[in-house]
C-alpha cells in the first residue's frame, strides 16, 4: 500500500505543477493555458500529492522503527 501512496503522490504532485504552470501561462499550447482557475486547481492537486508522499514516507519510517531492536 505504501508504494501505491508514493506513486500516486508523485503523479499528483507533477500533475499539479504542470497545471500551475499552464494556469499562469508559462506552459502554452493548451486550452488550460492562461486560465487562473487551473493554477488554483494545480495547487490543490499538488498539495494532495505532497500529502500522499509524506504519508508514504511516514509509514516507511514507522515500519523501520518497529523492526529496530531496543
């Protein structure tokens, strides 16, 4: 499950970044280019992606700590 969370988080983070760049008209050539609402949606999607990545990293650290002998 950790890998699904990590891959999903990475994909959403990249998609969010692309949407932000399209929304502020840095990346052109799309119907999304230059429309601010896509930049806002990109921030939301990117934050969800970062949240998922952070959760995957936290699960990994907790599982490592559980296996360490005291």
